[in-house]
């Protein structure tokens, strides 16, 4: 094991190899100094070339960092990523057919590392069936250049499964906080555990090497054995970067690092706007005592509403990156949590999620079609990817999808219970989604309770597709809803007005319904 500077470590990456980068979006756990050095080496020497880049979560900020350090033609030939939204330059390479581009569920890729580490043939799961991950649809391909399959269907025990075959990892680049002189790594200053250990084990099981970026170097013997997250025997090179931050947004924060607890963790109230209307309506679906996952973006408004109403403590928030309990962080610190009760590695968290551990998921929608399919992953040239969306939406017992009814319109609120619509925007309820990120048909077959909540209407998924069950006060079904959809939904015979209270710029009285025993039985 050697201590190297970032440029020396970059020279350890050969051409035509598979490079695994572990970390998360917004700079969280990102080994950015090493990635920048790999880019710098390529720009100066034109090597390495032909890399296959594997990243489990989205990484970067959309400003040329993260995975975008590797977004150069010839440097990278192939990318298998769980989430692409933070990597604008890599998205452009995919859209221009300059690379082979794939996207697989974050949980599947997290589990893939453990399979590679153990010398097994790769994860077998039903996660992704009926979505673009399904080999019968796109097989996770994001462009025409992605010809070779990365997964396959198998029949086992009378059921259909998706098998994602294992492959060798030549170089793994990981991040920790502290390294001793034997290469033992601790993560006390990181916001999450990610797949750090599994990534290192996968590379070593493949005969590859592990490069670790850390903030601090200490003498051997300074680290207690039970604090070590990655044993030094798995590490080949360590790069010390004293400027390493918790995330792009946050330098250091002992509460977000789970080293301290705060007696006062406030979630700021949302201003009275359309987002708050949607969050309030979604919050009405939360039951006391439930395990809840809130997706990135608009869904985190639900936590703000619950906090404002004084009932946030009645549910248990979880984050797919591994936190259980506490208050999820938002914005570019998404994936972190304040006052988490526990923090486990991402692979174990996805075991729990895939096994039905989440009672309610609140997730965004960008497109919805008549049979309830949801697209959040691809829009023309823009490739956002899916992250943990498929694992969460498929594994949760109930799902509430949230979003504005259309994109770009500007409704106005009078603050006393009514909404006035502006000029129509881009349709989000469409005849056919561009890519299936959530399968409505599979959810119906599994008798899942699925709602789609917007500021002007609420839909429920049933055997015949979407049914309109609520409409905003004062709106007309045909003029204000159906006329702006790409299909005609069924209309519930018990069609109701949405609660006028959620449209009022005043205290919103929210009491969480109790969780029924049958909903939490395991």
C-alpha cells in the first residue's frame, strides 16, 4: 500500500479497463481529487482510453465534476450508471452516440458489487420488470450504441427474474475520511457509507486495485478496529486531500456526519405556492407509524408539511443511501440526514427496501400515461436515469406520485381555497410515456395502492388504468383537466373536490390516520 498524490494515483488506471467510482450526488462521498486527476492525465497525455465506467449513484453537480470528469470522447467508451442527472456532459456523449450508455436500478448495482465481491454470478431480482430495465423492453439501454446486453431474463421457482451478470472490476476509486499507514479506512467525516466496502472487495476479488481518497492520514494504531470500514488489506493506494468537503454545499457538519445530534433540527416551512398544495395533499396519505421514503425534489416538501403541522415525529423517514430515522436533507445534500437513528451501507438498505420495508413512498412524476406508467428517467436528449426510484416504487407497499399537472403553467392561488389556472403548459399526462420508469401494469397485478397527486387533480390506479377521484375546488373536469391530457381517464362515480383547506394560506390542520395492523404485518 502506498500514499500517492492524485496525479500519481491517476497513472494506475490502465486503458480498456472497468473503472468503478463509488459515491453520491452533490459531492457527497465523491473522490473528486482522483477523478480530476484522471481527467487531467487524459487531457495532457491522451491516456487512458476505452474505459468502462460503473457508478452506482448519481455523482457531481452538473458543473463538470463527478462523473463528468470522465466525460470525454475516447477516454470513456461505455457507462453503466444508476443515475445520470448530475452528469450533463456524459448525457451529451450518450445523446450523440459517442459512448455506450446504460442505466440500471441503484439497488441492483449496489447488490452487483456484493455479488462480484463474493465471486457469485450476479444479482437475481424482480426489480425492474415491466420497466425499461426489463430485457424485453430496453434492457437498461439509453442509446442505440448500447448494443450488448447487460441483463437477461431467467425463470426460477416458477417466476420470472432479471439476472444482471457479474463482470470484473479493474480499478475501484472510493472515498473515506481517515487512513492509517496500513491503509485502514474510517468514515467518521462522511455523510453515508455508500457501497465503499463492497466496492473495494469487488475490485480485489476481480484481481483489480483500489484507490482511496481521504482527508486525513494518521499513524498505524490510531484507529480502533471497530471504526474501520475498509481494511487496509483491500487498499492499494491512498490519496490525502486535506480540502475534502462533506459535500459541495457543506464543508463539515457533525450532525450530517452522524457524529453529533442536534436538539433543534428545523425543517423550514414551504412558502404558500403550488408545491405546498401538492405536498399538503400527499401528506394526507401518510399514516402514523409508517416507514416513509421521500424522493428527490418535490416529494421532500411532504417532510416540511409534516414538520409544520407538528406530526413529523409520528413517522420514520428513511433514505436509500442508508439512513434510517432523523430528518432527510434536501437539495444537493440529498442522501444525508440529520439525527439519523442508524446508518447502514446502501446494499443492506436496498435489501430492506426490495423486501417491502417501506410502507409509503412519495416520489416525483414527469410523465404519466393511461395505464399508470411513470417516466422520470428520459426526455428527448436529456437522460436523468432512475437512481433508487425503481427499487423504491416497486418495493413500497403504497406509492404517491407527485408533480404539477403540466410543465410550465403558472396557476395562481387566492389563499382562501381556490386556484386559478394560467396558460397551458407542456402535457405531463400523455398517451405514451417516453420511457417506463414505473410499471402501472405490474402495480395493478400486485394490487398496490397508487395515487398521482397534482395541484388540480388526484388520480388513482386501477385495473382499467387511471381514474380521476378528486378535482381542485372550482375547476371543471372537462375544461380544466381532461382537455389538457393525452388520454381520457375514467371518472370516479364518487368524484370529490380536493380539501379546500390545502388551498388556504392559513394553518392547515393535519392529523395522521393510524396505521392498520394489516398494513404493517410482515
